C-alpha cells in the first residue's frame, strides 16, 4: 500500500500503529483540501452548476463577490485584488 503524500510522517506512523486514528487521518486530508484555492474558472463552473445559470453569469456573480470582499479576505487571499471592476482599465 502506497503512503498518502498529503499526510505527514508522524500522521502515517500514528495511523499504522493505531487503526482508530483513521478518522483523524481523514479529517486532516479534508482540512488540507479546504485550504486549497480552486481558481476563478473552476469556482465559476461550480457556481454555474450549483445555481443552474450559464457560465458567463456565474463568472459575473463571482467577480462581483470578489470586488465586495473584505480587507481581511484580501489579506488572506491577495489574488482577490486582481479582479478588475466593470469598465476598469487597470
């Protein structure tokens, strides 16, 4: 069985020594995947699928919400600053 590359060495040792740690292992994989950035196009596709709207409209929804992002969100994800406003020539 190949080790999971997402887990640390310590987590792999714990999981091998104690099968009850499996839930902790699953939890750590989920936490890591939650922190990953998906990108603008992928997020727009997810919005389109979830809300049942065309891709262009979903991209507009995502751009509008990115423009309204708080300062704390922009510090956490500086890529939000790259989203141009409607008619901006930045």
